[in-house]
C-alpha cells in the first residue's frame, strides 16, 4: 500500500475514535457536565480531526471542522455557556462531522444543505459571525488567515519575537523545525534568524542531537495563542519564548545573535538539503500538508497556556493498545480450538486407561484443562470488543427519529463496556437500529397522549447490555403504551397469520409481531415502515445464533430482549443420539424438550406425523428419517422430541432417540474438504475425537414441510 | 524396499497399495500422510462410496472408499485398513484402502497407456498401467475422486 494511503487509513481509524470521544463528551455536557476536561476533550477531538484532515487536504471536512472548532473554542473559553440549545446544535454538528469523515473515507456524498445549515448555526455561536463569513472565500485554497478578533485586552503589540530552540526529542518524535517555521510565516510577515552558535565542528557533531535555534520576528496581528498553537505538538520538546514587540511588555531580552538573516525559502531549502543536524529518519512530509495547521480564528487568552490536558490525555494511549491483523487473531483462535479438542481427547483416553482420579497423571491433566480453558477465554477476549462501538451510533439515530416523529426522546444506555465478539458486534448494528426506530415510532406515544397518561412528555428508550450465563443479553426498552394486543391479534387474523379463534396467550400475541408480513403501523411510516418488519430483525438475530423475545405491559412499555452468543466460533449445542449417530442441535433453536407419549403422536398418512402440544398440533419430524439414517420412523412413544422454532417462527418437533447433554462445541467447516451437506450446518469434534454433525434445523423443517427435498436443497 | 527402473525419461515416485487382490498406485506427491483406520461419522445424503468424515487434527476429513469408488465391492473395514490422506487441489481427502504395499520409483516409459476399455469408471480414474515383477499395478488419478454435484445421483 502507498505509505500515504496507509497513514490515511490510520487517520480515519483515529477519526472514528475522535468522533466517539466527541459524542461522549457532548452527551456528558448535555447531561450538565461542565468539567473543563470534558469540554477540552471535545475541543481536542474536533481539533485533531481538523489537523489530520489538513494533512490530507480534505477541504470540506477541514472547513466544517474549523467552524465547529471555533464554536467549541467559545465554549471552552467560557464566553459561550454550554446551554442545552448550544449542545444540541453541537451534537447535530458532530453528526455532520461524522458524515463528512465517512464521505471523505468512502468517497460518498453528504447532505450539502444540512452541512451548510449547521455551518451557519455554528457561526452564530462563534465570536463574530460576520468576520467568519467574510473569510469564507479564503477557505477555497486553504490558507488560514488569522481573523481579527476584538478582545478587551491591553493594546495589542505590533509584533512578536519568538525564540525557538528544539531539543533532540523534537526530532526524535519526527517533528520538523522547518515545518513549524513555515507555519509561523503564515501568521504574518516574518523574519527568521538562525542561531547556529551551538553547532559544533563536523568532527564533533552528534547527528542525533539538536544544535540549532531560531529567532523569528513576526509582525502583524497574530496573537500569542496562535503562535503558541503552532508549537502545540512539540510542547515540552523545545524551548520556546514568545515576547511581544512594541507593546508595553517588551523586554530588552534581545539575543545577541551572530547568525545570519535568512530568507525563509533559502532556510527551508537548507534545512531540507542539509540532513546532518536532522535525525536520520526524518519522514517525508508531503509539501501540501502542514503538520499542524495554523489556527485561524478566535484564539483566546485562555488558550495561550499550552494545553496541558492534551499532552496528558494522549500519553496513556501510546503503548496501551496495538493494532493486529484480524487474520492472525483468527488463526490463533483456530489453533486454540484444536488445543481444546485435543485436551478433551487426552483426558478421555487417560480416563479410559484406568488412571485413578488422584493419580499424578489425572491431576496434571486437570491443571492442563484449566490452563487450556484460560487460554481459550483469553484468546476469545482478543476478538471481544465492548458493545460501545455500536451503542454509540444510536444517540444520533434517536435524535433523527425524534426529530422526524416530533416525539421528544431520551436515550439511556447501560453496560456499554460489555464485551462480545467483533463479528457479533458488526452484525448487531442493523437489528438494533431497526428496534430503536421501532421503539420510538411505534412504542412511544405522542406527547399529548403521554400527558393524558400522566407521563413525562419526554419518552425514554433504554438500551442496555449485560453478560448473563455465558451469553450477552441486550435489551431495548421503551416507556410507551405497550403492545396493543387487541390490534395485534386483529391484524394477524386479517392477514391470515392466525385463525380468528386461535387461543393465544398474551406472550404469544406479543410474539406475533415477529411473524413475516406483520406490520402494526396502519400507515407505512417513513421511519420504521420500510417494508422490513420485526421478522427480519428476528432472522438476523437467529442467524447470529441468538434469540429475541418481547415482553410488554399495557401502559408501561415494551422490552425487547436479545440473547446472543459471545462468539461465533463456538456454539451451545444439545448433543443427541439418532440411529447410532451423535448429532448436535443448536440450543438457540430449541424452545423445550419433551417426551412424547404414544397417544400424543398422530399420523397424517405416510411418514407425516404431528404431535399435540398443549392443544395445538405441530409437525413431528423424525431426524433419523429426514437424514436418511434409517428407513422407518421411531415407533410412537419412543425417543425425545425437541420443540424448535425455525425461520419465520414456524414450530416443529424434532424426534431424536436420546439426549446426551448440553455442550459447547467448536464449529468446524464441512465445506473446506468436502462440500455442503443438506440438513447439516457444520461439523464439530467431540471429546472422544470423533466428528459430530451440527443440524441445520431450518433446512430439516423446510424439507418436512415439503417445500423442498434434501436432494433438491443440495 | 525400492525398485528402480531407470531406463529413460522423467523419474517419479508412486505409492502402491492393495484393495482386495488388486494393486493400485498414486503419485507420492499427492500423499500427505498414511494413517490407521478410525471409525468415520456417516454423512447423510451422500453417495455410497463416501464413508463419512473423520477428525484429522482438528480438520474435518472426508473418507472415500476407493474400492466402491472404482466400482469394486465395498471394502470391509477392519483395524488393519489404512487411510491414505491425499491433497486434491485445495482439499484434503482420505482414501480407504486395504494395505499400503510399496514405494515405486519409475520412469514415465514404464507406465503403459490404459488399453481401450468400455468402462466409464476406468476412463475417469485410471491413468495408466505398470507391469512390475509380473504384477499389474493400476495408476489412479485423483482429480475426480470426490463426488461432483451432477454425479451424485449415480
């Protein structure tokens, strides 16, 4: 990859982190957090995005980030109170900023009108809207011009003398004095003198050390904060003195330079050509990209002190995390999976060999087992990420949907730190988005209806995550009116989904909304009625090996509960015997298990049988027969039935010979060395070292319905 | 024991094995390992010559009963049966045979072309014949050992 491209990729990754930081900070501010550190964090996030964007000439992004930063700075300096309205504008601005970042990364387009509108709104927050607008034409070629700011300050000095002496660390961190000096020249007419007195003879020269210093006489209206901001990223790695000239504070501290006066162009040429005093690994910096873009507007006296927070906030990140290629992690996970299987096999062999439980071999094996488990957990934890990354997208969604529906909504999130496999997280965003839209659009009542019910006008949607018995449980709850069961039932009858006289429990009625072709909104709304219903949500959750449930209390609200596996590499399975074969049924699909009595099993002719469960009939599928392991079905009254719920909520009972138990199994591909086998989802390896097949329940049910045959399914 | 027939041409090594009374061989380059028989897990809806799958150090390995695949009587599996693990393209497949007998180093000119016979199976799998010490050894090509989707009904 082009080195610049890979830097750019890193920049976009960091942008995502900054955006997350930004949103977190703004949300805290909305809650009333006025801690200067929070406000600084928000400012820094915008500033860093702007800085990075400058390096890649992403102009639309810089332009917006700049206006945003200016407004932020007003808040930071305390001139603009972080009132609710202001924070709300900023939150929306953060959304636009996120759009711009994504557009810059993926080459998409953004809502120009929205961006322009937000730009205007932000400008009204800025120090002087008119000045900002006047400067607009300059942004085209990206020369930041210092804005004139009227501040109640002592008479401004006519210029500044900046003495800048880099330390070796500055170069070691790949900073470049020439670039800083070039930045300074953008603030106004500058005269730069090189102080090379400390430069030793070539024979004594330590190429890693810093020997040069510069004195820059800057005339014009730039203020001290702007000058200091140029050196913001090298703070602590250089000696910096900024003294006003012509103002009252001018000191006689004029250094007795015997250096020559350089034209800046010549200086730059020399510094770049003369590699000797530079660290050997000075990076190539694209000429179009100022490393630290010059600040443009509204610097305030408050910013004149180098931002301490910046340095301290950045330090803990370094070295705390590393970015690792996902493939390497997956390879490691594969290997550990094999280790676990191997260890289980070894244990079984040792038990078979008749070693006593207390023997040294058995005890050593126990320890090995413990270690293996720990390794497995640790390796899985590498892939695990907090659900925060997907939860973070939701506040924006809530704002948008709230604006569209005209319902004031507050989103409360809990358990953002709950960790789950990266793949699961990635595939969680769509169903969550849909459920939250649904909760606001259908779940929450209109404000006047809420007032009638004696509830606060602002609806609350609660999004929470928690670990529960080896799975992650995510809940989306609203405090709306709950499910209108009468209406749900009548719609289901109307659509022919259920019989008019079907005896259904409240729970069963609630779950009707997951049926394909069901949509409760009488008119299709723009927000949730996009032709996809809750059945799609349910299917995508099931595809992840998860289950979803709804519970609803009239007048109090509804809660959707999703339970998902922590990883897709292992699966919770019910190990069963069928015609001498050991098979694994995914537990997520199993609703309950039962021992069918002969009297409950009825034949519909041929091999088609149904079983009566609490008054209803569901098809009874003999798994051995369906997979061709035997020619005759088990006689009625024998075996165990697994009541399962397949795709689209259809129920069926799978008849197996016996249940061995519940086990977590490592999923292995059949296709790698063979091919797909209809009725089989994948394979796994059991403790005895033998391969067991994992049932593809949906296909088996589809075959039993006669919609397809196993052979046709291949 | 290695028998060398160094006449002329490209030298190649073959692994010969026995199914019933017949001898066959495959190119040694395709063979990854040879292992003893372990019970396979049957696969539903599979052709009769696919015995099932076994666990090969964490990978799921399909086992093909070579006798049945070549149109002979299915092998009776016993503890003395052998699985020859072969690389076929991207996939790894186990071949069930009765016993591995020999490693042969031969030149190409020792391998005789398959005489014209009517059998489709022969045309599909037989790559040539070797006459060594009065025994006939049939050289097998592995490319089409696994069932193809359109052949499944056969």
